[in-house]
């Protein structure tokens, strides 16, 4: 298995084979929470206007996501797992558009297969990769707003790679490094509304979910993919 760790939009565009789109803080984590709380599917959208158009055509769809960390007008939720932790989304369709994670899915046109990746479903991702045993594995870290690499996404990619190689990653050390580094923003009172402290804990709740989310063509919306759970 040839394992590549790739970064940002360029990495998504270069991805081949089985491709894991990684956004720990917080888009791919959010997608897992939606499905874990009963949603039927998550539709990841790169283009904001398309997200609004889908909502206009399908009033029952729930718009979620952010730009520059802030919830957009007309959206029901932003990008905080804390805000949806206890919300029942049974049977709902979620339309998600974010600055990083969903952009990766939109740009990974050369991938053979796309799944999501984050710490809350890390074990499921690793088991899925082991079962598929692809010749090419692309671990795509979407970074901070696709502008520069982020430690949390790179840590996840290394966690997956090292585990596949039979090594034991030091997850507690990763948590410490993130709390002192990029994760410190969750503990800044100025960010409490859009990035509450509990987001840090929830995003790093290792193996909370036992499924991966696989991108598939949406049967009812031409040209759009949806993320659905695969055990």
C-alpha cells in the first residue's frame, strides 16, 4: 500500500486511490455527529450559492456550516459539535458547506473512492482501509481554511499511517500539543460563541463512532455527492 499524506486544495486535487478527506477541527467531525444523531445523509458542498440553492429547492434540508469560522445567514447551525451534540436529526438531510473539509471533497476529482476522516471515527477509518487494502491511499489534510496546514489534521494522517504500519501513535501527546497550539483558540473567551471549549474535547473523542462516511452520487440530485455511513 502506497500511503501519501497530502495537504490543502492541491493535495485534494492530487489525491488518487482510496482518499480520506481530513478536517478534525471541525467539518468532518461535524459530519459524523450529524449521522450519529440520526441524519440520513450529509451533502458536502464547496460552493456557498449551491448550498443556498439546494435549500431553496428542498425546504426540509438543513443548512449548516461556516465561512471564516462564522455561521452564515440563513443557516441553522454553524461548525460547532457542541451546538448539535444533543440534537435529534433523525431522517434529515444535512447540507454542509465549510471553509476546508467540504472543499476537499469537492476537489478530489481524481480519487477512486472518498471517505471522511477525523479522530471521532479513527478506528473505523483504519479498519475500512485495512479491509479495502488499496494500492494507493491518499490522506488529505485540509488545514486551516485550506490556507495552511494544521497540526490536528496532520496528526490524524500520521495516526492512521502509523497504525497501518503496525506502530502505536502517542495520542495523548497529540492532545497536549494541540491544546497548547492550534486548539488553544477553543479556550479563548472571545471565540466562545462559534468555537466553544467543548468543541476541543468532542473533536478529540477518539473512536466515538464506529462508521466511516463514504461519498456517493446522490440519486435525487444530479452532480451532487452525499456522505452516508458505512459500518
